[in-house]
C-alpha cells in the first residue's frame, strides 16, 4: 500500500542523524491523519476528545484503541449529507463492528453491510433494524442465508450460482402454507465483477476478472445470474452491485464501474421490462481511501459523492433509464480516521547494519495482533510521541511489536524524537478500520480494549481480552 511513500524506505542511516524528509516539527498533528478531536495540551501530551492519553493509559492500560465517537458520527453524517439520504449509506461492518458502533449507526440512520452470519448476529443482537441490513459474502452458508431471510433483512448480495440455488431452496420453503414469511419474495442484488483494475494493493482490489468475488460481466455470468433469479419466483431482484476495491483515491475506477453496471441495467430492463419498478438500486460499493500519512490525499466525500451521482445520472440519461437509487458501502472512510492506538514503549534497541549503519527499533506492547495491516499490505502509518513534548532532533526509527515474528512491524520507517525513552507512550493514527477487525491473539497476546472517547470522558466499549478469555475454548 505504499502508493505514497513517506520519507526514505529503510532506516539505513544512523538513527540519530536526521535524514532528508524528516518533518520539521515531530509534534504536528496533521488534520487529515488524526481524529477530528485530537490536539496537544500545554504539556505537549496528545488529547483525544478532551482526554489526555496519559489518563487514558492510566485508566485503561496499554495498548488501547481510543475511538472518537464524534469523529465517527460526523463521518456518517458527511456521507449521509453527500448522498442526500442516510439509508443510502451502508456502513461496511467488516471495517470495525461492535454493539456500541451498531447503535451509533442506527441512531445516525445509516444502513449496514454485513458479510457473515457473525456480523449479522451482532447487528441484530444490538437492535439494528433488519430491513436496513444487506448481507454480502462470497460463500454464504445455507444457515447464514436462512438467518438473514428469517430476520427479514433488506437485501442479499448474491455472489455465485451455488448461492442462487441455496436461496431458491429457501424461497421454495416459504411457499409452504404456514411458513415463516409465507409468500414474501427474498430481496436480492447481484454482485457484478466489472473488470476494472483499481489502483490499490492487489489483495484489496476486487473488480478485476481473476479473483473470487461476484459474477463476471464480460463472460456473461452476470446476465445468466439475472436470468436464474428472475426465473425463480420466490426471489426479487432489487439491485445490481459493484465493489472495485479498497483504499482508492482515483474516482476513474468508479466511473468505469458505474458505466458498465448501468450498461447491464439497461440490458436487463430491455429483456425484463417487468422489473422496471423493482430493480431500482445501484450499489457502487465502498473503497474510498483515507489519509494514513500526510502524503495521502484522498478525495473529499462530497466531491466523490457528486462525481458518482453525476456519472450514474449521465450514464442513465444516455441509456434512457430512470436514475436508480445510488447506494454506497463505505467502511474505512467512516471508521478509519477516528481511532488511535496508544502503546507504551518497552525497549529501544539500536542495531548496527552492514557498513556500520544503525537502525533504531522501538518495541511496543502490541503489534501485529492488533494491527496486521503493515505486515499484510505493507501499509504506512503515522506515529507520534504522545505522552510529552520533546525538542530532541528526529531519529529515524522502526516501531515493532512484541510478537515472535520478525515481520511484526507497526510502522516501518518513521521519525521519533531522539530522546524517546522506555515508558513513553506512542500513538498510531487512523487505526479504526481493519485493525481491531482483523486482530488476533497470536502468541496469546490478548486483544486491546476499545475505548470510546467523547467530551472529556472515556468509556470501554470492548473490554481488554484476558488470559482467561483465551482459555475459554479449552476442554481441558
Ligand atoms: C463488498 C464490499 N463493500 C464495502 C467494502 C468496504 O470497503 P472500504 O472499507 O474500503 O470502504 C468492502 C471492502 O473492501 C467490500 O468488500
Ligand atoms: N482488509 C483490507 C480491506 C479489505 C476490505 C474487504 N474487502 C484492509 O485492511 O485494507
């Protein structure tokens, strides 16, 4: 994910000799990278929604993930305003989900995209309205489909012919007299692979042909999926869906995707004019990128929304179609920027490399178990000394975790003050999306707590995992 490398790639220089590219002031909090309510106080300590990180660390321990509630909610509103309707915005729960966040989303009037039975179960348990939930997934089990259809969710985004078969069987069961939701058709969308090469990391691009998601447009599979769904009386085709990938900055990929999906919509409505009143949703997926470092410059939500809506209107006008309702599924752009991970420095080691060069390894009390993204995608993050100010010169450093793995890197190359010491707190920005959600207990390191911060108060919304939690599955 190093589309925008920040500074030199490796620390191959003396740790105490600042290199070109070191920021002039290490304490600056770039507003695009840090939560909307992050500042420094008179001591130079980082405060998050009015909470000094030293107090957060004292109360909740480290590592901890501080989630700025107002930041999260304000990004929900940005999307709702930009798209003109909150329920057209389906928050992608895979980015980060817990009961509290589900309630915030419900409050804000957003819809919710879940991609497994587990995410669905949490959303329903937390009281999210079923009709505002859509279920994704490339291999939904019969049990997941049954749970979703019984709950009466708003839509199932179909991903394979096997799944159409499973849904047809569920629809047939509904035909039986006395069946739950007797006679109600199951609302479905079709996930279309539009053949766009999104400019992002290979593992998170999802619309090129050679991958597992969706029905290929070019091979005719998407059109065949339409035929099979229409032929099954118990399924109602309500929309077409495309998701081209994640952490995308360039709207051009969405433009091509929208063009191709509208083309399919036109062909489907020509062949099946009876769908005109029901096939009304065009879901363009998620993928809007965020700033992990000051070098990242993602488009603003309102600009992206306008360009998506203009594209769809133009394409529909050209195709002579009524403009469908445009739905989007942002995950990272809502959850990502508002969370900061706070670690305590445990060891600092200077390693002499070939040629006498030195690399400074700063080891923290978490690592790849709470943030796998650096190891998995070569992701870049911004880190700062959070517990105090420092006038020391910048030293090129590498922040690493405590796991038994040399790839356990949190921030590969960064500048930290040369007087950084054991016991200092470091804060890593923009860890709200796909960090906790992809966390593990590797090496039996318990997952950190997630602490909601707002108006000078903090509240645990997910408690820290304990050694005992990690033993609960034992049968001894
Ligand atoms: C179908 C679908 N929708 C939405 C998202 C959310 O993407 P992002 O978090 O990049 O907005 C994803 C993840 O890439 C996805 O697979
Ligand atoms: N997990 C990825 C995003 C993939 C989203 C799911 N399709 C990330 O951390 O960037």
